[in-house]
């Protein structure tokens, strides 16, 4: 049985922890709103970009001469995985969910005899993947010092990926990030960005074939557009990730605050009980002392 | 008025402009291009230059690059570099011109990049006056 003093100390410490988690929750909630807005505002750009590319690919008559970024190298050997995580912890399962998904995929690639290369973005992902897959990590980025991630950072990573692709360092590129659905649901996702995935149904293709006028030629536009699209996809992943991180942190901290409250209640009951017990004990001692006189 | 169509300028982080316009001039890669209502569907990309949007009042944007799609009387401009002229001050413009000139003298720059830089400098000098 802990002494009264011990209980008092514990209650105090739990209460101060609760204060911290509460503050973190509040901060996350405020940031979440901004991040969510950003993510939602960023969506049209990437969607429209995809649309244009789709329209372009449809009008390419000669698929053999199409840019490699679109069709791939024709091989299926080396996989480049870009894992996007946060730089900060204390956000529930956010980072480990991405890493879990990434690890499952890594295992799949390795067991089918593919070669694996990893780029991590964000320090938390690096920490989790380092031990098991450290030898595959070829590059790591961290934007810890940058408050608001902008298009420039996405460009940096995009350029790196494109450079590697031009040097024929990999055949397929897959992006891992959390897709922000709502505050409590974030879905870890693996998205293939090279070669570009054509996941629209056939019927939609049919109706969209309006004959576009291209200036300059289709392939020239594509060559300009595809690298941009990669950067755009990465930027989109960034935005989704940022919103997910805050959402995840908010729920995690909300839970922590509630748990701390429960703990305080329990400890207070314990404290009161043992206080009462000690008072009763003292009273008995006094009474029995008086009786014996 | 029925002679209008929709213009949208979208950057990766936000919708910059959504408006109705009767005529838009864009600096397409192969030359200035004027777009009116019921233009044929079109996809092209931009070189550095000015986008002029005519409606009740004229809006001007400076862009460095971007992609343009016109379909069903919606003109879509995707760019990460659109700026209104008010957002640019003289110091910034001078700095951009200086940097572009530096790049031009670099031997590694390809012809295509030179072409784009050339236009960038010219446009910047134009708005600098």
C-alpha cells in the first residue's frame, strides 16, 4: 500500500501529464484545421493534372515511342520505395501504420526476388525502418526545420527520383503515405507513381475522347508534364500526410487526456480511502488509549 | 453575357483564381495565344510570360511555367508559379533578372532552357518599367 504522500505525488504528476496532453491536443486541433484546408485545396491540382495526362496518353498513337516515365522501363526488377512519415512522434499509430504497410510490401518484393531501394522522408520512418531494412536505404530526407512544407520540398524529392530514373537505377517507384479521410480515419496507402498508373475504367475513356489540339506535339508536352506530375503527386502525399499526422495526434492526445483523467479519479479514490483509513486508525488508537486509563 | 467562359488558375496549394472572362491571352510555349469562347479543346504548356484575363477589369498574372487545358469552355491553368503583378516588387524582379542572366552565361544550359530564360528576362524587364 503506497503511503499518502506517494499517492499525492502520483496524482500531481498524472495531472501535469494530462495538462501536457491536453495542450498538445489543442495545438493539434488548431493545426489540423489548417492542414486539412491545405490538403483539400491541393486536391484539385493533382486531380486535374492526372486528368490531363490521361487525355494525353489516350491520344498517343505510338506507345513504343512514349516517354519512359509513362510506360516504364519495360522491366520489373528494381523497386524504389519512398516512405513518407512525420518528423515528430506522439501521434498514435500514424508513423507505425505507414511503416507496417511498407514493411509488408518490402517483404513481398524481396520474397519475389526483386531488388529494393528505399528513400525515407521524415525521421520517424527512418528510425523504424533502419534496423530491419537499413542496408536498402539509399537516401533520406528530413524537413524538421521547415515549418510549412511547400512545393519546393516536394520538388527536391521529385527531382531526386527523376534523376535516379534517368540513370536507370530503378524500374518502379512506389509512394507510401497516409491518406487523410477524416479526423479519426487515416488510411495508409501505397501509390505507384512510375510508371504512371492508369486506373480509370474503360467506359470513362470512351466518352472523354474529344480531339484535343496539341501545341507542341503530344510527346513533347508529356515530357514536360510527367516530371511535374511526379512532383505533384509527392506534394499531394505531403499534404495528406500533414493533415493525417495532426488528425492522428489529436485523437491520440484526446485519448491520453481521457486516460489521464480516469487515472486521476482512481488515484483520488485510493488516496481518500487510505486517508480515511489512517484517520480511523488514529481514532481507534486514541479511544482505546483513553479506555485503558 | 454569353460570350464568356470560365478561367481557373490552380496552384498546388490553392485555387488562385476562378472567374468568367471574355478573352484570355496566355504565353504558350510556341507563342502568345488568345483564347475566346468555344475554342477547340486544347492542351499546351507555358513559357515565362504574362497571362491576361479580360473581364470587367483586366487581370494580369506573371507565370514561369504551367500547363493549360481548354475543354468545354473551361480554361484550366495549372501552375506553381503564378503571381499577380502586385505580389512582385522591384527588388525581387531585379534579383530574378540577375539570376536568369547568370544562368544564361552558364555553358551547361540547354537551348530549350535558354529559350525559356530569354523570355523570362524579357517579360520581367517589361513589367519592371
